[in-house]
C-alpha cells in the first residue's frame, strides 16, 4: 500500500513507513486549539477522509484541546488501520487561560505519554516527539534528562520510536547519543529557511523532517512571487508551497492541518503537483 501513499512514502526506521503527505490534527480543536471543534461531524469526516485517501501519518497531541483532538481521532478511526501511524508529542500542558505551559520534567513527560495512550486507545505509541519549546526560551537547553525519560519508556515497550520538535542541530546530536531519532518537527517553509542545515542533515541520515506552518511568515513581495508561480502552474499558493517542500528534500514530510473537507482535498492534491525547474528557481528567491 505504501507505493500509493500521497506524496510517496519514507521509511525512517524498521516498521515505520510514513506517507510524506500527512495530516496535522491540531486545527480540529476549537479556537486557540482549545475546547471542542466548531463542527464535530465535519472534524470526524476530515479524519476519516484523510485516511481513506491514503494518509498514513497523523500528527497529534494530548495538549491539543486539551484531550479533545485525541478523543476525536479515537472516535473517528479506532480500531486503527495497521499501517496508520499516529505521531504525538509531549512537553507542554494547557492552562485554563488557554496558555501553553512547558511541562518537561521527566515525571511530567511520562505521565503525558500514558495520557496519550489512554485517550488514543493504544497500548503502544508509534512515535513520540519531545517538544523542546523554543518559544518558551528552552530551545538551547540540554535535553538529556527529558529525552532520556522517553527512552526509558521506549525500553519498556510503551513507545516504538522517538522524535524531536522545535530543536537545534546540537540538540539532535545530543538526543541521538541517547536513543535513535526518527523524526524532527520544526518550523520550515518557503519564507522561513533558517533550518536548511537541519533539513539537509535529516535527509543525509534518513530522518523524517516534518515541516509545520507551511505557509507562514510571507512578506507582500514574497507572496507576489508565490502567487505568480501558482498562476503559472495552475495551482493554489498553498499547493505550490506544499509541493516545494516535498521537492526540497526526499525525507521531508508535511503535516498541514485543516478542519474542513475542502481544504483537506486541496492539500492532498498538492502531492500530485510537480514544480518545473523555472518555478523552483523563482520560489528559491523567497527564502530568508
């Protein structure tokens, strides 16, 4: 089945084959990624259609909602297809004021893993990303204790594979000294390419690089270039931005999020878009 996955597939570890075009479930929660969805029936329909169309990589977390998104995934998709991989993350909790609060103590991380297992209805999690949390000012801190705690749960059989989110090159190196890393999830898109070296390293080491916010941070001039290319190739700007990411690196995986069927279908169609060399050349002038 992997040959027909949207955008193709990548296999960063034994037993883990991901569709390169994945689905990010964050937007299924209410405003501010908090509370129930605006349209519960459509949220369930989006999840089911994503899987029906070949998506085998769903990104989620128990702090989306909180809990709401994982419970939607369980309601829509459980019992899960054997080849569907749920990639969750730990390292934060939500405040009553909808704030995002770091929760990186080893005992907190282990509790979050068990909460994800419970709410997703699983005995073992396919992939758990440690969310280091650059936004909270911890992006350059050592992570040996935190990643070590997840490695212990991997040894216990509660996690199959480990990944990282919001990390630096040095932190990837540090984590790899503790346990294998199969995914890195960072902000990266046409307009935000500060992680070029990390993208290239992930490709060289067969690590899936999951780029989030694929259409964020554009200036008006950059948007004009994107819009011009989109017009030339007969696609939407969003589709062009996603297609560029798929062509940027063989181990890039995308996790665009949406709460509507129409937007889901538009995103998935980007997996069939091959950008010509002149379009790539124009788009490459955008990066910053």
